[in-house]
């Protein structure tokens, strides 16, 4: 599993191409094995989360990005179900509100960062501002940026500066104790079609579908180009991107869980050490409790 995970991490971002990553990839794993594996992963993650909370020195920020129907919600649900809600914060970012548009594009995401000792999960993120906004540059006009008066002002230099803002933002929070991992759930266009049809045919899933999803699907190539450039510009050692095969949801959950566990393990988490005075007081408290009548 370790070698497989390394394949998903984008280390040479400048040569990265989405087409080189197979959305159907499952290696030698089988669906029937996934339930047992995920149960074991949940227990391991639960233990690591407790250490993260007790140490109270770092936070973990997990970002999920994907095309519609790639399985972000189910990946979050199944991989995080063993976590203690007290130490976990989940944000699902929709279209920005009027208040949010009155601030810079990173403002609402900065507000949602996890505290030390906690795990923050962002379902969509600040990357929407270089993904959907790049496919729809007219959305940038809603931000009322002083230097942008028309779509023609949203040029290559604008995107260059926005990637730089994201890199600086992530470097800042990394320097201050946040560990960042970013997942792109790589679903194929064919699989997305099947999942859309399933949503249309199942009345219980109608709420998940919008006709706008089909409009965005027609811009598939534009989105892939935007993802490629965003990942190439922002996959660095302190904030790596992982390209996760997403055509088989059970494998997506295995891969995401394993990467989160490996990331937490690499943090070498441990409860804070007590001083000699604190240990003496602890022993004193034990004696008093045992002497109680």
C-alpha cells in the first residue's frame, strides 16, 4: 500500500497530467476486503486523533476537490466516521455570500481553519477560486476587486498572482503548525455520467442533481485544464496534492484513509510530558483517592 500511495502524491508537479492517472485503478485490492480494511483504519485513525488532540501542537487540514459526483461526500462520511466530533470540523463551501464577497477570496477559508489539536475537513475550498472561477471568469467580477473592471482584466497575470496568494496562504498556516493534505478525487467522465443517471432515476437522489451539473459537464476539458494547472502550481512538500482514483468508491475510501493515517503517524504525536512537580501532584492525588472512605 505504501508504494501505491507514493504514486498518488504529486511530487514532480510540472510534469503532472491528469490523463496519466487511471480513475479505475484499484491495484490488487478487492471490494469485499474493503469493509474489514476500513474498520481497522477507523480504529487506527481514532487513536491518532486522540494523540493529536492531547498534544495540542498541530492541526490537520484535509482538502477535498473533485468534479460533481466524484464521491467527496461519501469519502468524508466513510473515512471520518470513527473520529470524535469534538476534535473534528467539517466545512462544505458553497457559493460565497454577500458578506464573504466583501472580503478577499481567502477570508472565509481562513476563518474555517482548524484549531490546534483538531482535524479540519474542507469539502471544496479556496481552490474553487482558481477552478470554477477560471472556467467562469465572469464570477471574478462578483468580488469587486479594484483592479478588475471587466473579464479582459482576468488575464494570465491575474491567475499567476492568485496561485501565489494560495501558496503564501498555505505556507503561512503550515509554518504555524497546520499540516495540509489535498485530495483530488479523479473520476472519469464515463463514471460521472453513470452516477448522474443513477441520481435522475432514483427519486431519493433527486436532491443531489441539478440541471446545472450537465452544463458544467460540457466544460469538462476546461475543468481538467484548470485542475492540472492549479495542482501543478500548488503541490509542494508542505501542502501536497494526491490524485485519488475515484471510479471505485470503496478504493477511494481505502486510499484516502491510508494517506490520512500515514500523515498523522509522520507527525510523531505524543501526549505532553508532565514535569516532575506535576507527576508528584498526580501521585499525591492517587494516594488521596485511594485513602477515601
